[in-house]
C-alpha cells in the first residue's frame, strides 16, 4: 500500500484549520458579544426581554449577525487556505448542497444571513417570547448572549468553511 504523504499532511492541515477556525471564531465572537452587551447593559439594574432595553431582540438577532460576519469576513481567508492545499481538498467528499452555494461573496453573505434569520433567529425569537423570563440581570443577559453565540458559531462557522471548500473544489 502506497501512502501519499503530501495528501495526508494536507488533510490533517485542513482538519486542524476547521477545528481552529470553529474554536477561535466561537471564542472571539463570545468575547466581543460579552464585552459589548456588558457595556450596553451595565447601567441597568435589570434588562427587560421585550420592553425598554429589549434584550430579546438582541439575543434573537445573534445567529443572523454571526452568519453575516462569518461569511463576509471568514470566506476569503478560508478560500486562501484551501487554495494552498489543492491536492488534499480534491480527495474530500462534499455534499452537492455545498456545490450549489453561490460563489459571489456578497450574494453568499445575503443568503447566509437570510437563512440564519429564517432557521435560527425567528424560532429563537418565538421561543424567547414564550419561555424566557421578562427580566434579567445584566450578567444573566450577557451570559445568555455568550451561550447563544457559542452554540450558533459552532453551527454556522463549519457551514461557511464547507462552502469555501466547495469554492476551492470548483476551481480544480
């Protein structure tokens, strides 16, 4: 059995890249979201879910913002990375769904944001309006924002990376 060392090194690099992007982006998004929500809500003794400060809208909009930023900012670096590992990416199996994603970055960003709004933000808004308490302490609101950010980053970032991988596959 002959093993292509360059291909196996490339596949390992791609796996590491996926892992580091998912972890790095999730942590970075969480730190940014915690910081800005703390800055916005620190002066309030309580923050209201849908009255006054309207934390619920901010929480429900988190997936759409993550999709917008991950797609618009992350696609270019992912394409560049995958371009360096052409031999390895030619061996990776991709679902036909990823090959149908538009390659135009602006269109892709719009589509990803709309899909995140429809599949994540709207159901989350409905869930929050039914089940969430009407008041939160600022720290509770920030913690909820961080938890949502981690969850949706782990869902959305791999999708962005798979779409960029499909771009690289189309150029082979």
